[in-house]
DNA sequence: ATCCAGGGCT
DNA sequence: AGCCCTGGAT
C-alpha cells in the first residue's frame, strides 16, 4: 500500500475532483460561439421572447417547439398582450405542445411580471422563482440569458454533460445527486458570460453529448471527459426505472352532422379541460358499446344508438398507453350546442379550440375514412 | 410498435 | 414520490 494521505487533492478548494474549470471554460465557449444553432430566441434583445421560449422548452425539444413558438408570438407579440389574454386563448395557442399547465402558468407569470415588475422579467433569483411555472432551472436560464446573472442552469442536457464529464455514476433521479450537480455546475460556470455559458452547456448536451449517439470526436472536452476515458459515456447518466405502463381504453362517440363533429370538454385529470369526442376512459374494452351508450345518454340527455367501430388510434401519455376507439353514433334528437360544454365543430373550428394531440389524431383518422 | 427525452408542482 | 404530454429514434 502506498501512502496517499500526505498529498491533498490538487483542487482542494473545489468540491469535486477532475478537470479544472479554468481549462474547461474557454474550450466550451469557443466551441459554442463557433458551432451553436441559430434559434429564433437566441441573440434577441427581448426578455419576453426568452420567457416564452423557456416555458415552451420545459420538457420539450427544440424541433417540437419551433412551429408553436412562431405561431404563439404572432398571436401574443408582447408581455402585455399575453397578460391581457384569456386563459382559453392562451391554451388554444398552446394546443399540441403538451403539458398544458405550462400555458396557464406562462399567462399567470406574464400577469405577475406586468403588475409587480413593470412588465420586465425580473433579475433577482427569488423573484424569478416566485413566478408560476418557474423552478430552479428556468429561474437560472432566465436570469442568465436575459440579464447575464451568474446562475447555473441545470436541465437534463446539463446533467448528462456533467455526469459524463466527471464520471458521476449516482442516479440523477435522486434529489441528492441533483443538488450535487447544481453545485458542480455553479463552480464550473463562467460568471462573466453566464448566458452564453449556460446555453453552451445545454447546446453541447443537445447536439454533441447526445443520449444515444454521443459525438465524442467533435466534443471540445473529449480529452477531459472521465466517462469517455473509461468508455462508459453511453451508460450515463444513470436514472431510476420508469413506472410500469397502464393500459387505458378511451371509448369515444363519433357524432357527425354536415361535416361537423360533436366535441365536449374532457373531465378526466389527464388532458383535463381539452375539447375531445365525448366518451369515457375504461381499464379494459369489455362492454365498451353498452358503457358508451349509458354514458352518452346521461351526458347528452338524448336517445343514443351505438354503431360500428369507425377508427382506432393509439396515444401514449407518460406511462399511460391509451387506445382510442371511435364508434359511430346516432341520436334522437340531435344534441344542441351548450356553452363551454358541447360544440358542433367544423375542422376550422377545431383549430380555434383547446385540444390535445390525442383528439387531433382521432379526428384525422375519421376524416381520412370519410374522405 | 416501443422507448425515451425533457422541469415543475403537489 | 407521483403526476403531466408529444414526437423523434430505433
């Protein structure tokens, strides 16, 4: 056994062992300035645009966000227009993006920014975190990108970069690991260029330090990366096992009349409040027809006849695997529109309602059938 | 068809 | 710790 107690770690002032920030920083920043993607919210002098982009980018990848971002900005061009919009208007503009709570939070955040911060995204970390829908990550992203405040932003990309760079094999599902990674990110941060630094970390994670196909040969940190040296990059980050999936059968009634389809408001927790074809969620498809008939007669208050299955689509939400069964329905008499509950919607109307991708998929399947 | 990426709230 | 959505990769 060789004695090792006599030599303290070279980086004793830091909470981690491994590459030195002073070496790492210029490598990443140079790489970023040369290689980053041109995105519509990058390099703009608009706190509002950054705010909208950060909310959309929560749990959502750039490619998915892009088309929604442009539409949303056209619809709500500035902080005040968003603050003054109704919840319904904002949800509609958010349709298809998912995690609809974010749309409501964003509107509420805009209202708070207008009323408490003179319509400008605040600078102080606690003020940022006090905004609805803003947690540690988003507060740091907004503060650094808009105001160049030295807050380290740690999202999933950054956690992947850090666990690989330092060869951290603890599960990132543990809160304690996340705390450790945030501290690490804060020490690594280039405090003079926090906005570029955070975006560089995320850009590296998104484009080079990818989950399945890391492009180590073009990584500015290749020679410093512990996981790369050990050949375990693909094994990191470690995370907890996902929950088992639950089967859900959505039994929906297709009421068609002169090119219009009857939609009602969803009352189940999943996708709550979105407009959809009327029906019910079941654990199994047993007795679907009869259950649907009872449900619709109760819900619509008319006599209901359930016909043939018209279409079937699949949709997965988190750990729910949903099979949507659409049955042809005849009623007597025809149910009437009812404000905020029932609407006979043309395809054009559907675009102006708060819907989910599940419903759009089913409507598309039916439209294809009918030609 | 399945797997998996991606933050905040309660 | 459990819950929420969509789409791209495989």
